[in-house]
């Protein structure tokens, strides 16, 4: 593995060393563990602000740092996006209602490494249309991850996600994408969740990045609210998202943010 010496590709994508995978696993495992542990608090009547407070408490108790607190002025340890909120929802005193679906996105810093993951939850009873949206979004992420191996391209990842989602008559959000990470929160490349096979940079062993498709029941267009963070579907249709941080290995992919207890999908119980 001597060939992985922190090179940077012509597209500006860092190639990490084999030893760096351990740091990413440690950071990713903590982020995933926190999302496991928060599940019991996702109930009707709970506020998103209280959920965020518990997340921040867990990050601090682990001796880690939240990557989002202070990032571009953001004040919270998580983004919590309800129903038609696509991403970057701000925790508040808003109470969850029965049937609400929500994405919780957490990024922690452990020994200088960034662990970034998000998943869907439901407060109370899951509606049939929301269940279908969540399932398609989850499966689209996993299909995108299956496309990760040396020699494939980032366009192969996007195509795997887009073609699956659109076959279910849903849409992939274009306005937001995955990103490189490692010792930094955001870095090249932009990981698009749509695309054509064989296009974009070649995947190489040692690349670290997130895949985090946002899928809408309606049209793909979004708008950002006046708070400059919260992105919503323009047509007010439901939206869902799942996110893993991954690394390219010699023959495939390593998922850094797997749930320690198998709770990545909201119907795990």
C-alpha cells in the first residue's frame, strides 16, 4: 500500500494512505453510534431542539467535537430536516407530530478525522407513501455505494442512483451533492447523485467521500429559506435522504459509517 502517499489528483481529489482508513472508521463509528442512540428520542411531542441538545451532549461525552457548530456561523450539532425539508434543517422548538419523517445529519471530529452520516427517522406511525420514499432513497444510496470501485467513475455512482430513483417515479435533487472529506469537512470532489456512466473523475483507491442522495416524491427543484440554511422542495412534496461516508479500497468500497446495531434504516425494529 506504499502507493497511497497523500497524492492529489488533477481534479484536486486527495488520495489517502491505507493507515488513514482506521481514523475514518473511528470517526464514522462514533457518528453512527450517536444516530443509533438518538432513535429512542424520535417521538411525537419531542422538539428538534431537544434532539439536537442530546446529540451535542453525546458528542461532548465521547471527547469528540461537532464539525457543524461554528461552521459558517451554524450553531447546532446536527441538521434536522422534516417532511418537505430537503436538507440543512435547523433544530428549534418545533414539536414532532405523529407521522413526521425526519433526516438527522451529524458530523463529528475524532482525532482530526471527520465522520459524516445521516439517516431517516419517523415519529409515530409511518404513512405508506413516506415508507415507499424512504425505502427507495435507502436503496438508491446502497446502489450508489455498490458502484464504488477502482476504475469506475463518479458518473457511474450518480447513474446508479438516478436511474433507480426515476424508475420509481421519484426525483433526485440536483442542487446538493456529496463531497470529499477526511481531515477536512468538505473537499473535492462534488459527488453528484445523477449522471451518465463513464463520466467524471476515475475512482481510485484511497479516495474518501460521502454519498448522500436526496430524493423527492415530487419534482427535484428546491429553494433555500430566508434563514440561508433550510432547503425545501419547491412543490412541498416529501423528501428523504440517507448518507454514508466511504473509502475506495483496492477492490471495492469501505463504509465508514455503518450502524453498530443495524439501525440505519428506520424500520430496523
